[in-house]
C-alpha cells in the first residue's frame, strides 16, 4: 500500500504513519510519501500510484510568495481533493482542525471519503481508512 500524507506538522504525520503501519503491515509493505503543499501533492500524485491520500486541510502550505487568506488557502486544498478523487479514484481522507459551518459537507462534496475533525480517536481513524480500502486490490 502506498500512502501520500499532505501536512506540514511532522508529529501528526508520524502518528498517522504509525497507526497505518500497525493496522496494514500484515497485508504487505506500507510506503509513505510526504508533501507540504498543494503543488507538491499534484506533482507527486502524477508519477506515483497511490492507494490512499490523506490531507490535513488546514496544514497544507500555500503556493507562491504571499500566503493567501485562510478561505483561499482552504479552497485550494478542497479543489485539490476534488482533483485527486476525479483523476485517480482512490480514497481521500480529509483531516482538519479548522471548522466552519458546512465545512465537512464541502469536503465530502469535493470527494473526501472520510472527514475527521482534530482531535480524533486513532482507532476510529484506522477503522475508517480500512473501510475505504476494502475494495482495493492488495499489493
């Protein structure tokens, strides 16, 4: 299984990696790639066949020199989720510490298979990812 984690906080990425390794290593090797920006996600996704995308929505860097305001930055990540789902058809997990009215619906409408608000139970995270991956062929 090959997983892309888009996030710029290493402790959270490490925790997600540990949960997935424990949960899925019996199926075969679990490989991880880490990205920090929407542009990196798009680039890496175009040349590596991922089985799972995890985006920590409010922790994905912006593009360019000037950081956009929060709504535009979040909008770029939502558009990236939509693009990943349409292009690759693989499960997308959206994790976020940012919540506004209707935000979870917006992530689901973009194609996120799982939407989690920080903090969340790690066992629940593993269970939801497992449910997303049930239909995928094993390596």
